[in-house]
């Protein structure tokens, strides 16, 4: 008998064997590409901190989407970048809100072939830059709820398939579900940003969406980065209130949370591979410290291995352009 009794390396001997034995598979059907929609015509400007990601007017977005669709992008998340902001996020509401306008145009062209989700949050639309309504120096949770519900109903009316509340107000999923049911939108999905942490990784996004708070920070509503058990509590509440899918955000520094959430629910679990995670990869690649394909696939594989079924990632277009999922 040889002195080496068990040889795990047999299952690593070549690519065919490794692929056969692999525990984790990345799937395109679980990937969602985010987009930033601004007002105007024929606008397409690259976001400095996020190379390859743009702010686009609705007409330009329709053209970009046609190209992306050919690449294989069929699931998207939209964020609005309005021209005007006020105390009650008026520019987020009604059919002329920039995202609703874009959704109408996209649905006219792509119909059922494109799955459109949209962020539900006030921060890009409030003059304070906060995710809820500001009363003096506090964010008024319960005054915010009807505005979020209104925003979600207007998105559904424009043709949005899935609304994704990212504001972290208490009770928002319930308020949105009630609003949708009341307006007859019984089939609109809710993807709840359930375990959303007060993270430094959102920096580039806030440049992209012009949504940084004017004063203070988001620690009174987003989760404390030191907490793990609380994530399961947030997820449980959102499910009780009517969420169809739950999300952990950010992804890479929160793999323990993704794993816990996976174990806590049978619903699809999403993870948001956020702007700062994307920018870090781009900077490392620019500096020549890593090969982009390997870095991106390693990150997305880790998120999947932790338990995410769905990943929102700015890398999706690059992945498809270069055929990185095909080996
Ligand atoms: C809005 C929102 C944010 C992100 C998604 N929705 C920013 C924030 O909470 O400040 C972050 C996404 C990213 O960083 O890619 N509430
Ligand atoms: Zn917000």
C-alpha cells in the first residue's frame, strides 16, 4: 500500500475531469446588467470611476440595449438620474419620470424578451440625497413609505417587470406590495435589497447616479457592517411582507451573509456585485496586476459558491463580449 492513501489531485488532473467535478457553475440566466438612465436626447457619457459603464438618455439606451441584447443580455436593472430634485422626489413619479419613459420605450421594442427591473429609492430624486424623506434632521420612515409605493406602482404601469426597493426603510416591501396589489399589478416581482449594508463600496455609484447625501450618511437606515444575525431578520421580514426574491449587498465582503441567507430561505437569493467592487477590478487590471477574465470569473464564482442564484454585475457586458463563460 502506497504511503499516500487518498489523492485529491486525481480530480484535478485535466480540464475535462475538473469540469466534470466542479461544484459551481456560473449561469448567464442569473446575471443582471445595471444601467443609468439620464434625461435628454442622444446623451451617452462614460462614468469616470466605472470604465465601460455609461449614463444614457432613453433614446440612446434603446440603441445600446439592442446591441447588448444581441450579445445575450436579457435581464437588466435601471437607475434614474433626473435633472430635478426636491424634498419629496417628485421627479421619480408619473409617466414622465426618466426611468418610466425609458421602460416604455424598451418595452415597445423588446416586449417580453427583456426582463426589466428598476431600483425603487428616493436618493437620486431628493434634494437631500437621502433614501427617505427628511424631516428636520431625521429620515421619516413612515412618510417615505407611500412615496416608495407610488414610485413602484408607476414603474409597474410603465411596464416594469420587477421593482427593487433599495432604500432600507422599515415596512417598505409591505407598502409596495399593497400598492401594487391595489393598482392591479399582481404579477410585478419584488426583488428586495434585504440585507443592504452601509458600505464604502457604493462610492462610484453615487458619482454615477449623483445620489450622494448632501449631509450625513446612510447609517441610520442601511445595515451596520458588524452585523450578521440581523441580515436573516431583515430577510425574514421582507419575505413576510411579500418579497419574491431577496438580495445581499455588497457581495464580495459579505459572502458569509449570502451563505446565511441561502440557508434561511427557499426563495431566489440575489447578490449585488457593486460599483466599488467593479472599479477595484478595473483599477487592478489597468495597473497590470491581474488578468481581467480570471479576476471577474473568480469573483462571480465566489459569489455563486456562497449561495447566490442571481448576480447583479457591471461586468456582464464584458463577459459576453469576450465569451468568458465559454471557457
Ligand atoms: C440607492 C442605491 C445605491 C446602490 C444601489 N441602489 C447606492 C446607495 O445606497 O448609496 C449601490 C449600487 C452600487 O454601488 O453599484 N439606494
Ligand atoms: Zn437610496
